[in-house]
């Protein structure tokens, strides 16, 4: 992971943290709000390729918005085994930084201009980066691709 960041000129601070049972718990352990933790979601395209959707922890993917930005009619979340094969990272540790394949990155515009934490490729670790620098390093499409979380019933 660090080598990929270095190769791209991206400053990444990886910190160790106790195991967290939820995104909210991870945010508390890091002294952040859930919105400052970015979920790196692997999304499968209809053609079999993948992309990363980077969404703040207090929001969820808006499938209609993401499909419109990507320019496709169908996207889906792959099984965790497929996501591992596509990125080299287990669910909960996924990040575009150092992924085994450099899939396209789509970053929700709400995190632009902020320092955020995201998966660091290993459980119990988080990577802090400037969202704008991350977007530049990966040629990310920055767009409105999220919506508020749906309350759990």
C-alpha cells in the first residue's frame, strides 16, 4: 500500500487502532465523526469490470446517481470473495491505495477538501489522506454519488 502511495506522490498516514465492530465504533476510536471515515466500496460493472465508490461513512451509495455518472444501466455489489479477488483486500480493509488492480475511482463530492480516514489494507489499521490529493493521485471522478443512510427498521 505505502509503495503505491509513494509512487503516486500521495501522502498517507497509516495508524493502528483497536478492532472496531462498526463504522461508528471505528470513528470513535479515531476521534472522528462517521462522515470523516470513507467507505471504499467495490462495485461490479455489467461488463465484469469493477470500480471503487468512495462514500462517507454517514451516507450510502445512490445507485441512480452512480449509474448516471458511470454511464451504465447496471451496477452491483459483488460477494466479498469476489471483492477480495478484485482488489487483494478483505471487506472492511478495502482501499484503492495498493489495490491489486487499479480500478477507476469515484469519490463522493461531499468529502472534497477534507482529511479523511479509509481502509488501510489490514484489519486494525486506518489510512489518513487528504481527499483532494487522493482524487488527484487516482484520477478519481468527483461527483454526487451518495445519499443519506436509510434508517434501519
